[in-house]
């Protein structure tokens, strides 16, 4: 557990309407439950209760194309976004997220086609492109 996550576990009383609105907005923007909890200063379970489920999803194809054009390696990206396994950058996780390496689950092998917006934004920044350039445009 990170220090910021532990710090948010203290009870602060009932949620106010502005806090609820902020939680709903952040989750709709694709923030994870953990990141939203840290941002609003509430615990993970409180945020999960207000807005359960997964963060917003977007196609990874534009990000994959930007990654391939960037000249950065999957190891460099893993190091920049702090994805580690056994003390080493987890480049395989980056490749799985981008759909360059198959995920293996009970259904067999599949290549990822969508990812959460928060992670797409982090990888986009790590390869030096603006997150909005690899995310679909909002419908108005």
C-alpha cells in the first residue's frame, strides 16, 4: 500500500455533494478507483461505493501507432510509468496493454483492443505525445 493510499483511510464523516460530484466526474474521465480516492482524500471503498465498476475505456490502436512511431522501447516506457516486476521494468506488461503481445486467460489468447483512459494517458506522456491525441474525441 502506498503512503498516500494509507493516508486516505481515515474517516472524515459523510460525503458532501461536491465530493460526490467530483468522484463521479473523475471516474467518468477514466480515473481508477485508487487514483480517485487519493485525489479526493477518501478511502478506496468509499469511492467504489459511490461509483463502482471499471474506469472509462478507449481503443489502444491510436496509442499503439504512436508508440511504434516514437522510437521508445517498451522497457523505457515501463520504467517511465513505474511498472516493475521483480526489480526490473515490466516491458511485457506494456506490450500486452498496447496489444503487441497476447493476454492469456481462461478464454485463451487474445490481443487487447481497449484500455483504461488513465493508463493510456500515462503511456502517451511517457512516449512524448499529448494524451488527447490518442484518445477518441468527446461527443457533444
